[in-house]
């Protein structure tokens, strides 16, 4: 493998973004952050928008820095959050900054669509996607209902990573993994569904051609070459959805694994060849999102460290709080399983006080009420691990193979206490790492497009060879089995 092969990854989240240089050499990879910047929501006229031109500016700034350093990059790839999109006019100009998925227009859109347009079960049977009010289909329905000017005049609709790639290359595509978050795509045909598009007044021609991760979109336009000082560098359609890129970086040895992308939110799932769409997956609200090499990410969203982060923000200014390590260490001295909650109960979605919501749940279920930060932290960690067991058990029922390992990736892979609890609760071997999975997946897909790696398994072998995975083995089986029975009994 050539040591002078450098790849430029743009990794955009809902609050911040980064540009990163990745290098693959001698069967290992390395990463270096080039720039970091905020991704600010713009509130104006009662709506929330993303500043798409500010994001474009930051990509250009990162590319300028690469040119200044004299690095010759092989390609560029962009991943972002899901569901949001940009309207392009017939003159080739952006019609308006894109609405953000947090926009108030989404609040009632799903219920209105499912009541008056197509039923919930019919939509799920086509898409296999879990129902969230901000999915693209419901955003577009709401815009149609409000008479949105940009919606009415859109010649093209590009999902956010595709729109940024278009701004760099002038080429329009519809990348598969990001399109799958829209609830407009049929994972069996791997295409946008005509009936669903028609139901919101759109046509297939308004979207770019469907492409799979690893496809070359085009090269930098002459304008971007002039702005950055770079040449005609190819832009690759990586897994445009950040979770798709993250799962591509799971350092698994074979298909018999589940993954837990752990952070503010947790996503637990498996990688399958085909979508799993059934009455049971509908009842349990599992989702089928696009993966790389034609795979499906069959997964469920779980409320993750959001609970802990919200409580910590209520305990006071960060400068006066114990460190995460100190607080979590104190929590380990608390009696286990004293208080348990269902982390995905609707009362924890957006309470005015997360502490009070947890305490009220425990009162309502006749449990001891946690009072101190250590008690509340222990309640959260115990409960998350038990919720992970429940979803892991469900996944084993759906999986066409035995699940032997649970890979924990993302920021939560550094949480040694919760990782051990997860191993104890699920009874699975837990392997933690890598933390920077999204950027790694982005870069590995660029390497595949450059024929440096041949497939997902070679990608994963390089990742496993480049990082130190932390192994957690199950402990205290009887105690965790008893706690799980208690957990199932208190679920509201």
C-alpha cells in the first residue's frame, strides 16, 4: 500500500464539523484533524435552517489548508447527519437554506400524513424505516401543505452530503445510504418509491441518479480548483449517512456480530444482506437503513448518554462538577439495580428536568427514588445496559446467524463502566473501539474507490490492525438476570 495516498474526509454533525486527512500504509491507517468548526442552526421567521454556504466555505477552507501543506490528496468524501435536503432551482442555484430536522414544521407532519395520505403500516411495508416525525417524507409533506416556495420551484432535491458534493463538482447524485433515511426508499429495489413520491407531489426525476458508496461523483470544478489551489481531485460518494460510514468501520472478523454506535444516542443493530420487514419488526419499530456493498443496517434507536448529559447539565456549571471519571466512579459505589427506568419511555424525550423525570418514573413504578448525582448516574447506567440486553435479544431473534460479539463504536466506546455493564447484561463478548468510526469509514470507502482495498472485510481487517480494541467479558450473570426480570416488570 502506498504511503503517499492521502484521503480528505468531511465529517459533519448536527452541532459541529471536521475535515480530516487519512493515510493508509502497510496495512494500517492514520488520521489527522485539519480543521474543526461549528454547525450553527439559524432561527428566523419561526423556522430553523442550516447554513449550507457556511458549510461549503468550511470545506473550501480545509482544502486550502491541505494545499498549503503541499499534500496531494487522492480524493474527497463527505458524510453528514440524515434526512435533510437542499432544493435546487432550474437555473442551477440553491433556492433557500435547507430546513433543519428540528424545525417546528415537523411536529405534526407525520400524524397528518399518516392520517390523510397513506397509512402507517403501508409506509413501513414499503420502506422498513422506523417512524420519526422529521423523516424527509414528512418534512416534504409539510412543505407541500404550507405552500413552500422552494418546494414548489425545486428542479432538483439533493440530500445534504449530495448537495455539498454537487457544490464541489457540479454533479448531481442520490447516494444510497443517505437516501435510505428519507423513508422514501424501498430497500428491496434499492430505489425511491414512485407511489410515495407521488403522494407528496414529487417525481423521481427531481432526485439525482442512485449511486452506491464508493462511486466517483466527479472532480472539483475549475472554480473550486482556483479557490483551493488543488487540481481536479475526485469527489467520492462515500456512505453519506454518518451512521452508515460508522458501521462500515466496525472492525468485525465475520458477519456474526451486532454493533452499538454509542454516544448521545445509541444505535444497536446488525448488518444483513436483505431488509427485514415483518409485522414483528414493525411492532418493535426497527429500521432498515442502507449499508455499503448492498447490505442493510437493521437497527433500533435507543436513548443513550442523552439521559446522563441532561442530568449533568442540571447539576451545575461544568467547572464546578466532578469529572466524568470521578462521577462515574462514585456511581459504582451505589447499590446496583436499586432504581431502574426504561430509557426509551416518551417522558425522557424532552423533559424540562431530566432529573425530575427520572425520579417521577421511579415513584410511578414504586421504586426507590434516586437523589444524589451518583445514585442517578448508577440508575442511568444500569438501565441502559438492561435496555441494550432487550434490544440485543430481539436482534438475535431477527438475525439469520448467531450473534457472537457486540462491537461498541463511537464516543461511548471509551465508557469502561457502561461497556462492562453491557457485557454483563447481554452475556456477549464486548469489543470497544474505534472512537473515530465515522471518519474512518469515510476514508476507507475512499480507499476502496481508489482500489487500495477490495472490500468491506479488508477494510475491517486494516481497522482492527490499526487500533487496540478493549475486550469486556460477561460477569455476575445471576445478578444481571435477576435485574433484567425486574427491568421488564417496571417497564411502563
